[in-house]
C-alpha cells in the first residue's frame, strides 16, 4: 500500500490520527506507514501538541492524554517580583486549581567560620519540613542540636506575584497544522494526492521542514477577509469541537482549521481549486461526542434548517374579488391541491390543468432571496404574461397566484 507521506509502497501501515489524540482527535486514517507515523509524531505533531498554547488549552478544557494526565502549562521555576531569591513552582492541586509553592530558602550566617544563625524559609504547606532541613544543615556543619540557643518561628504573607518566562514557538507548530490539512485533503479529494503542491507538502512533512511549512500556512491576516464567514453561521464555534473545511478560494484549494479555542488557521494546499464552492467538505470532530464525521456544505446547511414553509402571493382583480377571495384563502381550513414540497397543481383560468407543477415553474421564475433574523426567505415571481391558479380543495374555487414564497428557519448549528 502506498504511504501518503513517503509515497513508497509499504506493508506496515499504521493507525494515524489526523488530529492528534491528545487534542481529543477522533479522525483516523490508515494509509501512513509506521515509520512515517512515528517520525511525524516526534517532529511534526510534537511542536503542535507540546505548544505552550496547547498546554494552556488542555489545562483549561481538561483534555486528558492517553495516560489520563493533563499538562501543567506552568511547569518550571517562577521568581517572586522584586525578590529574586524567592523561587516558586506552580502546581496543579487535586481539585485542578493552581497553587504557588515556594522553594525553601536557606540562609546560613557565619562569622570567622562559626555559624551564627540559620534562617529557613519555606512555604506554609511545607512547614513540617523545617525540622528535617535544619537537622540536615546541622549535620553537614557538624553542629550538635544542643548548640542551638534560640529558635524562632515567623509567619509571613507574600502578596507579590510570581513571574516566569515563556518561550512561545511561532514557527514549528505550523507544520502540525499543515499535516492535518494535507491528510484531510488526501482522504477527501482523490485527485489531490498527485498534485504538484501535494507532492511538495508530503516532502515537507517527511523531512520535518519547518521553513517549508511556513509557506503553506497562512494565519487570518494573510487570507482574504471573511473566508470563514460562510461557515460560521452553520458551525457552532462555541461548542467543544474541532472543524476542518476544504473549500476553493482565490488562492486555490484552502483548508481552514479551527482547533476549538486553540488555533484557527488557513492552509493553502494547492494553486488548483479542485472543488466548487457547493462541493466544500466540512469535517466535524466532536471532543465530547468522541467522533469525527465529514459532510458537504449543502448537507451541513440542510441539517441546520427547519422544515420548508410555502406560501403563495395571490392576485385579485378588484375589491369585490379580493374580499371574497381573501376570506377563503385566509381561513384556517383552506387547503390547495398539492403538498409542502411545492408539488402543487396549477390551473388555467378556464379550469384546465397545466402539465407541470408549481416547483417546476420555480426555475423559470425570478427569485429574490433575503434573510430575516433566522429565516431564509426566497420569493419566486412567476412570468407575468401567464395566469396561474391554484384550486381550493374544499370549494374547488380557483385563485390566481403570482408568486411563491418559500421560507426556512435556521434552527441549529452543527
Ligand atoms: Zn511512509
């Protein structure tokens, strides 16, 4: 089987997580060889997975790793402001809260080689450790415990903040996102794999070429504005989900990646577009639902919309007809021949039936679309030179119609 990274025929395929496991990814593919998989884990996934922002995100969202651990984004040594001797660690306690723990500070004052005083400062949580530390110092200095003439304990409240330095990588993590985009595209668009850019990208991933990856990863500002816009109406960006979108753009084939609240990036995968906008593919990775699924944009929109409501616009010749007609069509028991899908029979004035139904007329009508809150409204205006009538089921009366309004309410996001 051909590995999509090294492009060699291999027989040791692996279970490749397109979105890393530790980010709650549930998208698996099986056409990456074991060698490439483990090399990418180390060099391609790792700058993304171990990124400081990823640590913070996983900490805030409590995304556990395979062994159940949540990273401590505050690992390392912190120093108290204005007091460089006071070093501290920031731990995550059992309740998942952060707590600052000071390192013990030991000061031994000597005068001509004779110990005058020993000062031990510990965090209040470590108070029980003082005696042990003192005993060790005495032993090291060869001083018997009986030599201590005066002992004193003091409590001090520290109000100053502690600070540390973070190195934030702004280059390497992009290769991890490029990998996600590339694998999603290869898995979703059959022709993409043999594209010239796709060949270059697999090379970049294989060699962990961080500089090369930079060229393909464009952060918001580099993209045409509003590129995410068509999707935000239908994707629930506040839920605990990751989204991948493959769509054509001015620059070519674009993969938008939104890893929940963590990273949002656009990857230009190829100068070729490969898809029409209506063929846009969306991947939804639900962290809580533990699954990944793909759908086309039209299906996405369909899933978000409620049932279609149809309503005719009637035409009455004069006041007399209007009064009579409206009293019938506005009555709650009024029904015309046909169904909700606009498969409605149309008649001529003389009662003869047209050989087509209302929905077949829509293609030949002029359409006006608008949005009203969550409602998507399409008005189809019929050819004015023709007269179309609908027949009341109850009375058999014909009523002239000049337009059909179809409206749909958006009731959810995916
Ligand atoms: Zn390979």
